[in-house]
C-alpha cells in the first residue's frame, strides 16, 4: 500500500469503491511515502477516527464490489456498540513474569481479559494467576498476589505494562496498531483475503530492536519475527480469532492464541484493587548509582548482597521491594564474576553477565538488567 490519494475522494457520501487492479496500481505508485504519512496524520487529527482508517485499510485489499460507506460505518458501529467484553488468551510465558514476556519453550498460560467501555468510562483487567493488572483510565495497578506486592501508576499505561496484549483491550486496537505499523514501514508484509464470512488479515514482521547480541530475541512479540493472523467477521466487523506465531529455528511456533471472545458479557465489577496488597508508586524511583560504568555498577550491587548493604541497595531498589522479593534468596551470596555489558532488543536496558554463588552453595549465572534514571544513576530492572 504505497498511498491513499486516489482513495480520499471515494469517502464522499453515496459513493462505492471497486478495488480494481487499476486502482490498486494507482494506490501503490501515485505518491511518495512521506506524503502518505502526512495525509494519514491529517485524517487522524482532522476528525476521522482511526477505526475508519483501519476499515479503509481492509477496503483497499478485499475483493471488489464492497461498499465503502457500508464497510466504514458498520465497522465503526460494531466497535462503538461493544461495551462489556470478556476474552481468554493463551500465551507461552510464565505466570509470574511481566505481561510482555514470552518464551517459545514455555507452556501456555491462560490470561483472562475483562473490558468495560462506554462513552465516559474505560476499565480493564488482565489476570494470569500470579500477576494481575487493572485500570480505570485514571489509575493503573499491577501486582503479584504471592508476594502481596504491587505498583501504582497514574494514568492508563497499558502499552508499557501489557506489551502486545494491550492491543486486545479494544478489538479495534488490533487493526489500528497494524495499520499504524504499515504506514510507518516497520518491515512488515500484509495480506488480506476474504474467505466466506471471514476477513483474514495476515502480518509477517521482523523483530524490533538491535540484535547484534541475540539475548532478547524472541523474548517478546515485538522482539520476534512473527506471523500474526486475525480473523474478522465480514458482517459484524468483530474480531473472531487471533494468533501469533514466532519463527524460530526455521519453524513457526504458536505463542499466543485467542480462544474465546464474548462481546455481550454481563457487566461486573472488574476494577477492584486487592486491599491486602502493598502498592508503591512507580514514581518512587531510587536515584541510582552515579558515576560508574555498567560493569562497575553491577559489581557494586551484587557485592552488596553479601552483607545486605542498605547504603548501596536502597539506591538501586525500592527498599520494600528488595526486602520482599530478593533478600531471602540473595543475602549472604558471593560474587564470582561480572562480564562485559551489552545491549539487546528495543528497550533501553543494559545487560551485564554475572556469576553469583548463593548461600545454599548453588551458582546463579544470569544477566542483570540495568537502566539509568533521570539523575543519571544505574538502577536494577531485572535479571535476578
């Protein structure tokens, strides 16, 4: 899809588009990519909903004889009328890991997604057993029931918390995200076909990020080569099914599948923060270790585990978090070695390999994940 200049005029009332071969040729060749993106942004900021643009994306590629007005308005109505949705999604991951994490070698973990959406309200909850997240649009909470520990975030930061799963909080989000990626040319191939009552969208995309070191490759959907398949009802324009396959070791491995969607579920209280969980504001970020290289910071932190040196550890962890999540396992351990730091994937973490002898005599070899705070100091964000 190289541009949309020819399509704009067809959005006028009482007109239909016939997606002929000639039209498709003109769409591919008439204007340059920069101008295409500028036009798309104008649509988004000028009052046409992104849902309509996503529906237009489908319109260009499905067989001829389809009414533009019908496709657009039916798609918008279908999305607008879905207020209470229940969804079950299976993901190859671990119950306690963050919602972005996947592993092609893990078993499927069931995720229950509940959505309540009206003109003035948007609430959601995602529960995978050992990790839960929910939001009312103003405040977001995510917590680990087994540790009675959680984090409070002001606002609805679903993309950072949920990763790819955030797309499912509104069914239209899937098409919106795929269309946005298509416009920004993110090394993806798109194919849309109509099969009976189904519109099938297939997206083959490359992993996002720098993988000179492949450590983070296939650790999330964004950081994997994937084939994503969406099955949309051609009448109701509702999502029927979805799946994501990661291409690893020259084969497709299914890592995510939507097994059920109920668009007309009974309204229930989905935003209910557990009163037994101790929550910490995400803004309560330590200052970090300043003036050190990543290797020096990793060595300083891991050596501090030996006698649990609070003067160091309170600079890289929220104290209550380190006490609850790490102290029992790591206090009394001895650092054996640290390696050279490296980057991998698309986030801003720096990884440092380490070997640590634990107090029970076993050895842990892993990569501690560090990030710099706004003060320029290193804090720990994973890898323990």
